[in-house]
C-alpha cells in the first residue's frame, strides 16, 4: 500500500468533518445546569481508524505467488450512535452506523492495482450493557475502485478481478476495550471480499482473512453548545450508555411478494471483451413474519440466463430454469437482510443442484421495495447479481 494511495483515500475525510463542525458552530447554546442530570443527553458521534492485515483465501489458478505476502489496509470511519429507546435500534443492542473509506495493498500493484473503497457500515453489540470489554459484529458494504483488471494483453495473470471496480464487503468479529472516557481499543478477526459477481470475468474474487486493530474516539456533538472552553468541567457524556435491548414484539403477518430482477453476465471465454448476456429472475414468495425482527420465506423462482447459449446453441428452452427455495429475513429499520437456499425443479444446466441468494431489500412502503442480491451456482460461486423491484399485492 503506497503512501500516495493512502493519502488520496483519507484526505477527503477532514473536509467532511470541518464542514460538519462549521454547521454545528451556528447552533444555539445550552445551559449546562438544565441538562447535567439528564441521562444520555446529546448527539453521540464517533471516529475510528482501523488497520487490517492477514492472508488471502484464494481459490483461483495462477496467482498464488502474487498473494503469498498477504495484504494490508487502513480505514477511516465516521459514525452515529443510535440512542432512541423508542426506535428500531433499541431491539438490536443500540448499534452504531456510518460511512468509511478504505485504502489497501492486496498484492503486486501491477496485477491488482491499489484498491480504495467507500462504504456504509453498521456495528451490532452482542454483549449486554455495562462491560468494559464489549463484543460486537461489524459489517460493511460498498464499492471498491482503483483496481487493475484482467486484460488478455497487459494483465493476463489476474483471474481474480475482471473490472476496475468491484463490490466491497467486510465482516469482523471484534472487541472494543474502553481505555478512557472517550477512547476504545478495537481488536478482532476480519473477513473482506472483493467481487464482480460474474458481471465481468474472470471473477475468482479476492477473499482476505486476518486481524483488525484500531482506535475509536467517542464525542458528544452537543458539547460545543454547552461550553467551548477546552478546560471546562461542564462536560456532557462522551459516549452513549446503553440499556438492555428491547424485546422483539410478537406479530403474525403474512405476505405474498413478487420480485422481478435483471442482471448482466459474461462467460469465462468472454473475459476482456464486450460480450455480455442478459439474465432475469422472477420470484413469487410467501413470507411469514413472526416478530418485528425475523421472518421466514418460501417460494418459486423462474430464471432466464442468456449466457447458456454458448453451451446450448440450438435449444432456446435450455436458457430457462424453474426452482424452489426457502429463506430467512433479518429485519431492521426499512431494510431486510435476506438469505435463501434453493434447488432446481428442471435441469440445472450444469450449475449444480443447490444455489444461494443473499440479498438486501429496502422497503419504500408497505407494497414496494428495491432489492439487490447475488444468485449463486455450484454452491457459493457467483452466478449473477440481481437488481430488482419487489411488489406485495397481498397481505393478511
């Protein structure tokens, strides 16, 4: 990871912070005596700097010697602490969430480039409140850029990434040890993934597993409205003091959902070309919600994959498949994190019998939602990315 690439990725963050402070400086003042006995008064924010290092979990064919040195990266994050005891976050341990930037070294820059990323993240505390050393699960999702993609002439070795941008996904299992009133030490295990989802080939992807180590700084965004003197003893809480998570509310709701999603893919032999094929996923789902956090699903899939023309040039019916699936939804705010497992009722056309569909759904209202998902083949290998709209014509 070069100094230049790190600076390019990290320099924009101070401008964002200074702009935020300029806006805050225009707000009215608060009398400390009016709020000093109010628990969790204020708006809680945090800044993190995190480093990663580890090894590659590579399943491709020709890059082992380019990945032997492992990887390294640095991130800068800005976040908001959920603090409304009546809101959705109270059911999930009062998570924090925000935005971040990433700059990494993943191997030979001439083969892989110097990847940067922008992403959103959310951190779910798993422990109850009151511990000095707390365990949490942290996930991030965004876009990686500045990659050096496969090129049959200039970069024929790179069978991991077929485009100069890719999906960025990260999940860490980490602890936060409270050092001071404002500061935490972050440490744990981390998994990161870059992938094109067969939108471009080749697409073995980059899978990285290792350690995460960082520092987190908490502050109260309303402190400047109390007293701007750096030596004052009129101090608001720097961090939110969590209470016990609210229990899920039991419900019994049923829905019929219809999803229509499209995508575009390449076959392996199309790598480095402009040849593309259209895909379509049509889904009819039954969804049963048994509380305001969890639901189960089951339904029927219709798939159309024009890239199968290369394998079945004289049989247009071979481009279509019918399947069934079951799944689980984890719901928060207007979103649902979905995982479905399915199998084909028709011939699988060489894709193997079982497929997965991890997806993220955003509900605009009670009857319309947007969904992005990954339909897999051969178990967990990417088949195509699904970009779709979902409708709920029936509910009871």
